[in-house]
């Protein structure tokens, strides 16, 4: 149990997957004691937490009640959350306990992509034209009004789940079905559940930035690779520790104005842009640290520790923004070529080259992986490269399928 004089105590709202978030608990638990609040008992998190409470952490009232119970027994310094589906309940708990953080209504505005668009329009931010719709008929009318090509996306999801591009109206019904059916635990259900947006051409980037004490600092810029068109599955990310976009005036000004429009002032966000010929277009603001190992890659590349910065501002502590010598870090995610049932996934460390940092299986024998629109984020492996240049990481990752071997057979038919 935490005691006075020990590490400051943070309430950790959810823990997510060990494979994708273990690095967060490893780094944050060195400085902070963590008390985990989630429905399930502690498993892989055990070495990193000092206590836990089993509670429905998707329910703001229940979560707040549980948080108050911990605070009645221990001195709580902050509320820490990095799970997309839990950031709004976590904000309610922080507000109820009088702890640092952005108000719940601002977090909810980030979670609701239509509300985000409305507020950013009021702030005159450059972004794609967007219409919220509740039926295929409304989607068709919105696409005609905006003009093809368009993108259909779920209103409250992340990770490109259910997102599909359309060059014309011929596949609109399929795109509507995919976008309206996609779901994720803890994500609110909206009556107008799908956005129809103008497609913006250009490279995709994300910026993890920390906001505190009236200011902000971009920490990591990641260049996204997508595949499985017309869907937008995220195949990987590349990070240059000396990326000039970290100080690009157009990007930093868009960050400042967008967060002011949303009312976000304390925490770390993961903001996505497309770099169009007329400048960066803001695609979405996520009120959490980046996924897909982006904070970990950023730290490898010499950036400040994004996860620790998020924990610091949650505790009301000025974050350490020290950078080390810049390097390049990248990750690639391996997808099957068709729907499969996994027999085995084997990491071949004997084939690693010096620029290969690590490789991991992301699934287990017996798992069924289906490609969009039947399934999303159906990855069987992950390879991370660390080198002096981005080109060197690309060369290392070009051999990723040889480093993580997949044995599989065709997936069984989908249940009716």
C-alpha cells in the first residue's frame, strides 16, 4: 500500500493489452505508484501496481465512487488514463476529486468526431468538410453535396476502424454498412453514427503533444503507413527524432488553435493531420497518448517520454521535456493476405539484422483473423526497427515477414 513519502499515487483507469501498453506501466511505475481501476482482476499489471479496485470503469458515476473510496484511504495525486474508451469517465473522476485535468466536456468533444468538427469550424481550423448522418439515404445526400471522393467513418471510433474511402457512389452501401457496424467497448452510440467527409489527399501524420500550465509542446511526430485500400488499416509508423515538423509553424499553430477551440488544456493528445498541398488539414484530436507503440518509438528516437509526460501533468508536475541524440524508429504490423485461422506465429531472432530492435507475435494459435470489412486490426506480428536514418529502418523492416513467420489455414465461414 502507498504511504506518505513514497511515490505519488495515480489512479490508473484501465490497462489495455500487455503487448501494446506494458511499456507505459514500466516507465510510469518507476516514478508513480499506480492503483488500477477496471472490471477485471489484476493479471499482467501486477508488477506495476500497488493496489486495485474492480469496478465498471466505463460508468462515470461508479468510477467516481470507486475513486473516492481510494482517495479516502490514500493521498491521490492524479488520474491517469490512456484508453480511448475510458478517457471521458476518467475525466469525470479527476474533476470530482479536484485533481488536474481537462474538463469532461472537452474530453467528450474529442471523443465525438462530429462535435470536434463543429468546434473546429468555429475556430476556423483547416479541416475536411464533414456531415453527420444516420442512414444510407442521408449518407448518399451528404456525399453528393460534399462531392466525391469522400470518406465514411464511425463518429466515435479510433484506429481507422470502419473507415472507408469512396471514389464514387457505386460502393456507398458497403461503406455505410462497414462504418455503421463498427464498434468498440466504452464508445458511445450516436443517433447520427457516421460521418461523411471530403477526402483530403496527402501524407498522414500524428503529433503527440503535452499541454500544461497554459502552454504546450509537440513531443513526437509519426508518419503513418496505411494499406488494404479502400480501407485505411494502419500498417506502420515512422519517426525521425529530428523531424522538422516538430517545430513547423503551421502544425504548431493548428495544435494551439484546435485545442483552444476544444477547451483542452491539461494532458497529452494524439492529433492526426493530412499534409495537403495547401497545408495541414486536421483530421482528429484524440484525448490520450498515441497507440501502435508510437510513444515507445518516440522515446527510442530521442523524444521525451510521452507516457511519463502524461502521468506528470495528471499529477500536476511539470513534465521533463529533455531530448537525447535523435535517431529513427519505425514499426510495421504484419497482416495476412486473406482471412485465416492461425496455426502458429514464430519470431526468428536468428534472422535479425543490427537495425532490428524487436519482433513480437500479436496473436495465438486458433485465432481467426479477418480483413476489412469483416474484421479490423487483424495483425499477426509486429517488428520494430531502430537506426540512424528512416531509410535504414525501412530496409530493416522490408524483411519483416521473414522475421515473424506465420503458419495458417483459411478461416472458417463467418457465422450467420
